[in-house]
């Protein structure tokens, strides 16, 4: 069992998987499956590592956790308690940030289609910045504000990200930000509005970016525009999902990023980054139980979850590295599939597992980002709990959904 893509506090004890000092099998017995398990100490350490890597190279900087990757007050609060700020998109994430108790000045509101309610709440809270994504934002902020609101303008850095097209956001045809040929006009229009205080620019290349050159390209693109005091260069740093993957370390990323900022934008600007996947992704695993093993032309190993709790395969074709835990034996080539009525509900095909049997526990590492975010009720599935594992203790951070909640909104 290759633990290289597991959280830092994962280990094998006499062949049994441990996370944060907790026996994973005992967590399954106590909290059931499927379940999202988070290495709480590993996540806390990673948040600190991002801050130290950035501020040691550029003191006037801030790390904002991209809350959309795991938008719960428990996860957001754990990260915010280390000193990180929060990047939120939408009223739900804004309210989650408020529940953490974070200083609102460390919150930045995003969104390509912000409602009046979202903007009004951000103004009421006194968030650090509202990111203007379009000129309709300008109109809404001007109408709702009673005093100047600090804003950043999201612009296209005109970079075609080397990632899945659904994760690319830095090109001129993206739904996000102001296209490069309209930026100057947008800046001028914002400056004509007395209720908007334009402090700087925001740019984001995309998600799961493994080529650091692309971050440098985005920063060089920003340098072609008017100079500002504040630059939020987004997130997007990729992670390893399977042992054969290669990804930049936090220090490698920070070194290249800050060097580009100093070269192109100067050493005295306020710098912000927004790690999401790269913050929480490596610190989560998803725990399942095998429900059926069907041996025929192919061996299908079906677990008690699937695309209801992990849409990354169906949406992006993302490969994962499932493993049967706490068991030894011969290897068998299998397709690991979910329980949902969809042929696309498949985690991986042609994958070697220790000979599977009904009742076995199966884990998938590197599932800390976006799996909880996009969980759903396909086939009436209940959304799984989130369990923090640390110092030998497992505790529920988000409880499992109930059938009463699943049906509670229906008025029949």
C-alpha cells in the first residue's frame, strides 16, 4: 500500500491503516460509511506552511483559503484559526465564514453573478475586499453601499491553463473576469463611482495547475496593466492524486510566484493567494465499505458511495488510487464502481486491489477537496459525515445527513 498520496499523519500499524492516530476501521465502525476523514493536524500544518512560505519571501502578503473547496465552518474555521483569510463565493460561504468568527477584514468575496443579498451582506460584515467580476457588480455595489467599499477588479490574464477545460478560468472567453481588451474601460468606469474604492487587481489561471510557469505568465500579464497597490493572484496549485503524479511543493510554488511578483510588480505590493485544492485536498480520504463483488468479463467492486460523494471522476476524469485496507493477499485487477444508477459512476478501471470481498473497507486518498462540496442525493443517497482525526481521537465535524432532512423540504 503506497501512502505517498495519503495525508501526512497516515501510517500502517501492523498492516492496519491509521489516520491521525485513529484506526480507520474503528472510525468506520463508529461513524459508518461512506465518510470523509480529515487529517486535522495535517491540514493545520499545511495552512501554516503556506503562510510561512509566502510571508518569509514577501512579508506584506496573505493566504486566503478558497472555501469553495470545502465550505464548512468546521474546515474553514480550522484553517482560519492558523491565521489564513477566507476566499468565499456566494451567500452560503459568506455565512459560513461569519460562523467561524473570523475577522471580516480577512474575507474576500468572489462570484461572477453576485446577488444583491450577497453584496449587501458583504458590505454589512465589512469584508476586506469585494472582487468586481463584471460591470453589473459595479452598479449593485454603488446602489447598496453607503460609504466607499474596497474592491479588486478580476481581469483575464490571457493564459490558456494546462488543465481540464472545465477548470480553466484565465482565458479571454472565460465567464470569469474582464476580458483583456476591456480592462482599461472597466477601470475607468469603476473610478467614476464614488462608492467603489479600487485597490488592485485579481487574476486566476485555473485549478489543478501543475506547471508553475503558468502562474508566472499570469503575473507578467498583470504587469502590462496600470500598477496597483494590491494583487490577488488566485490559487490553482495542483496536487498529487495517484503515486505516479508529480506536483510542485509549497516552497517551490511560493519561490517562483514571489520571484515573478518582485520582478514584474515590485516588492512593496500587497500580495494575496487563494489555495483551495492544494490546501485541503491532500489531507482528506474517503472511506467506503464494499457492498458487492461481481466477477465476470470484468470484476466490478461496488462500494456504498460513488458519484453522490465524489463527482471528480465524472466531471473531470480525475484518476484516483483506491485501496482495500487492513488486508493482505493476492492482487486482483478490478473496476471500482459506485452504487448509483449511472454507468459513469466509476472510480477507476483496471486497478489492482487486494482480492476484494463483501464487507471489506476501501479508501480513496486525496479526496479532501471538492468531494464534500459537490456531494449530492443521487438515488436518495445521504451526504456523508466529515470526521476529524487527530491525536488518536475521531470526532464528527459535520454529521451524516438524515432521511428526514432528505425528504423534509418536500411539501407533499
